[in-house]
C-alpha cells in the first residue's frame, strides 16, 4: 500500500483540500489503467500531459491524484497532492521507501536478457530470503516506483532491471535505488534513439558499477569486452561469468542445446558441477543464469542450491517462450520487445538445434528504438535470418528492409514474404500450410509491432494466450505506442485489406483487380498499400509514372505494374529491365519505344489506351484499328492490354454508356483481325461499383481501395472502412482577452474571452489556407473550429467549450475521435473539391 503521508514527506507535497483517502492500492500512470483505490500520477511525457486525464482517472476509481497544479475537474471525495514535479516526487518517495524497508537492491542492466536475469536471480535468492522483483511493463523512470509500491515488511531483497533509454536515467535510478549489487550482461551494438553512440550507452551502464559500495558486488559478463573492462571501474568486489571462457570466475561449458532447454557443466574455482540445465532456450540466456548463481554466492546461497533453483526458471512471456503451435509446430514467442542482439542469438539457436529435415519459419515485425541505425540493423537481421530459416516473413516498413536483405543474401522470392499487416499474415496462414509437426516457428518484433497478436493466432491451444506478453492489452489502449512526432498519418492496412477483398468479391475471380497506387497510393503509402492489396486479391498494380513503378520494384514487389501516364523514351530501358508495362497512345512514340527496346536487348510490354471521349491521353477511337495494324511491324513491342477511361462514371452513367459503346466498337474489329489481349479494362472505382458491364476481364480501382466513395452516386459498400487518419497534437493552450486578433491579417478577433489551442500544422502540411475553409478539427472528442488564417506550419482552434485541453493532446484532422468523424468527403465539400485531392495533399513527408 502507498501511504499519503509517506508521499507528502518524501516530496514535500501539499494537500489541495481535505484528504479523502490516506492509503492507495498502487500507482496508475495512465488514466486508462486507473483502478479502484489507486493513486493517479499526472505525468508530462512525449505522449501528452496526464493532468488532462485526471477526470477520467477519477471516473475509473482513483481515490488520489499526484499532480503539479489544481485539477480543473470535480475532485470531491478524492485526495489531491500537489508537488513541484511528479517524477521527482516518485524518485524521492522510492528512496525513502527502500530505506524504510531496509531492503538490499540488486540492479540488472544490459542490452538483452535483463528480465530473464531478474527472474533467475529472484529464484535463487528465494531459496533463503523473501524477494521482490520488478516487472518490466513500464518505462525505466516508472519501473522503480512501481516495484517499490509492492514492498512489504517481509521483503529482504529487491531485484530490479534498468535499461537507460537516454543519458541521465541511470544516475536518477542509482540515487533512488542505492543498489548493493550490480549485474551488467552485455552492451548494445547500436545506440538507439536517444544516444549518440554505443559507447555512450556503455558509459551510462558503467555508472552502475562505479556507484556500488566497497562492500557490494559487481557481476560482469566476461564474454563482452566492454563489460569485462568495467572491472577496473568499481571499488566493489567483482565476479565475472562466461560461456566457454577460461578466465571467467564462473564458467559454463560443454553446452548441449535443445528445443526444451539448455544443458551445461559449471566450473567455479575448484568446484566442478556437471550435468546442469535450465529450461531457458539458447546459450545467450546462460549469462543471466550464471549471474544469478554469482549473486546467490554473494548472499551465501551455495552454488549447488543455486543451480538447482535455476532448473525451475521458466521463459517469461515474449522472451523466447516456447509454446505449442497449430499444426504441431514449436512456436517460439519473442514478442515482448525483441532487440537486434537477442535476435542474432535466436537465429543462431535455430541453426544449432534444428535437425535434418526440420523446417524453420521466422516471422519478424518492426523493431523499436533503433534510431538512425534502424535500416542497417534490420538489414543485418535479414542476412542472419536467411542463414537460419527456410521461410522468412516480415511485417512492417522497417522489417521490410530485413526481407529485402534476405533476398539479396540468397533466399528465393518463394521463401520470403514481405507484408505490412499482421492480419495479412494470418490470412495467408489460413490459406496455406506454413508449418507442421516438429517445425520451428519464431515470432519476433518490438513492443510497438504487437506481434504477440500473431502468436495468439498461431497457438494450438487458445488457453495458452495467458502466457503471452501484454495478454490483456488491446492495441487501441496502448497509449505508450502513440507516435511522438507532432504530426503524423495513420494508415489502417487491415481496413485496406478488407476493402480489397470486398472489391474482389464484387468483381469475381475471372476479373483481375489492378490496385491503383499512384500519388503514393493516394497519400496512404505506395509500398505498404501495394503489398497489402496484392496479398488480399489484387492481381496487378497501376501507377502514374515509371518512377513510382520503380519504387515498387526497388521494394521487392514483382507483380505486374502498369504505368498509366506518359513515359519518356529514355526510360524504356528501365521499363524493359524491370518488366514494367507502359501505356501507348501515339505512333511515333511506338516506333521510338521499339528502337529503345531493341537497344535494351528485350521486349516492352504495353497497354494501348483508347480515347473514347475523355479528351486526354489516348488513341482516338476512330483511328484505333489503323493504329494497331501499324503495331504489327514493331517486333519489340508486346501488346499486352487495351483500355479506356470513363469521364463521368461517378455521376452520369448515360455518357459512360456512350464511351462503352465506342470502346466495344474498337474491340470487335481488333478481335476479328486476330488481336488478343491479356487485359481489357475500362472501369475505374466508380464504374466498378456501379456498372458490371464495364468490368471486362480487369478493373482499375484506386479510391475505393482506401475506403472512400468516388461520389454520392457511387458509394463504396457500407462495410468498407477509410484507411487513413491524419493527426497532430496541441502545441500550446492559452486564454485570449476580448478583442485579441488571431493569425495573419487579423481576420479573426475574439469577441469575448476565448481559450485557444495552437496546432503545429499548416498549409505546408496540406491543411489548405484558401480559398476553401477546412472548418474544424477534433479535440477530446469534440469539434474545435479553426479560427484565423492557417499559417505555413501553425493553425489556431477555439477550445473554449472543451474542458481540460492540454499540450500534447491528440488532434484529429481526418479520422475518428470518440463518436465523431471528419472524413475526406467532409473536407472536400467544404473546400469545393474532391476527396482525391484532399487525400493526396496530406504532406508526403509524413511517416505512414
């Protein structure tokens, strides 16, 4: 329990009003996780200001609030504690509680294996003492107070992990925890997001060893050169642990690795203990196992007793945890927060344990917090996976680099699947036999990838879901995963996949769906949208330019791609080399293309476009037959398709019928003359939805893929879902007096006192300034009207009627919030344009 008076004393806090509760069941740092009788702590983080969620926390049962300013909501029956800084208050409170309970603190740090080591140390010490261990569920700065809140008078030891995410975190931890024992496992190869170099991470970790008292103990991994060197930087006694490392104080050797655990012998001074084992998979876990035995020795636990206790250690959820997979496969779950070092070890374990004929499947999601080295680290992992796996599946934009590297490293396209959606992988596994009895399936990814949702789908026994990391946490509730950028675009690839499947059901198996991904897939991200469409029923892609097509080829997409606009002759060589299909509509262009194809040493695939009344690119219908006859003499041109485009399919079907008649009038004599085409297509999204007669054997759908209706007359099916949301955050909130101008030109002047929010978004991001008016955004589930002129990178909204708005609050520009929606169609009507333009003008520089 947490005492009100302990908090007041440690943080020099003040009560706001009379105290209603004096004891609290635990801390809550997110209003969504607030429970009955808890103390809600209002933190300011990259994700926002927790003060704005005090009302929600109280509604969920919080009986106390720790904050820096008086709440703006009713706090009747709730204890309010005001402090200067909530994080500092927690740090001081943790220090006081650790001293009050007089516990010995053992701290574990390193780039990988920390949580398993904490568990192993706890298991060893529990043979003689009452031990409290940390649970890795929150950021570093919250882990110690969360653990300390669970201290009881009987506890003698507290084992806590610390993995500094930025400079200064280790010092803050040490001042609070005052550890007696420090364990350093290994140092990272990459620095992560907030460190300048890996050496800087090493220095941060070394602070733990330097801080230990002379009576303490430093346990160091002898197999890591940089960790081994820390022995010279401490006044405490040291114990080194290693695997097959003569020179280490405590060494494991004669390793035997298997699918159910790891066997080893131990040497410690004159002691030799043979035939020992741990259920943990992989030799990389032995550093933590040996460290646990070393810590046990410091606290007078005999080595034999320690090793016996370590036979009961089980893999933690999401940390190389073995599970029974469907089809009889061994499912190895590495989804809690996989890192490059741990994955390299996991791949090496697969190579060592798999038997002849046993297949291995690796499914990798994006890894987190790799900073500028993310692409390089993912590519290295792709090379490693190519050497360990028979099949390699990637999910996400960063993991796609690993997929490409695996292809470059010798895996065939049939062995590698590059996807962007967990649901796509699940759907593929429903259709195909990916793994069977005895096969090894490794599922891995960073916390943000939520790969445990895939593991759940692959379980043989659904009841094993309680052994998964974040088992009871839904993606929508995981606010910690909110992007830390000020503006961002969210693309729901599951929605896009659903829409594609719906279109395929509409057109039938005999009609090829060309997924139109021009203009960066209408702002949705071309590569991810293309892969998702292809995995869910699209048979080909369409772009506006060869450069867009080349981007898809560079991403490893080998499906047919049609370029629907003009392509200069000098680009033909690239089209031939990358098997990109071009659009043809001019005789002189045809001859130039033929010469260029001959010089390139290949043939060029072409679709001839017929102008049946659109008045843009295309051979006029009246001259089409003669045009095709001229093509017979151009041997390097492969006439793969013929198509037209409707100008009024979204409103006037009578003119569509006229164009359709002209198109059929071209097709009939061509077929009579012996011309055959792999693809005959005319329908865009609107025609696909409204007129089955236009389908022929292929259709081109763009807007409908993304869940947006081409027009009121051509609505998408009711179950289609928009795939794109555009969001930003509140940058400032302030109250303006009456008569105060807002924005350039003073076009808006407050009539009375108005509370306004400034947003870090403007017309350079796609939020149009003029002549149309965007109207409003959504803040805290309510409409916030835009006031004043939109600036290049700032916009002001009126939030006088919305209580609790604070810096960092999520703002929806397009999408859903609460019960309200702002759609691309809504914006288009206000701007006097069409939804196509609205979607494509969202800044392409945003990460999708």
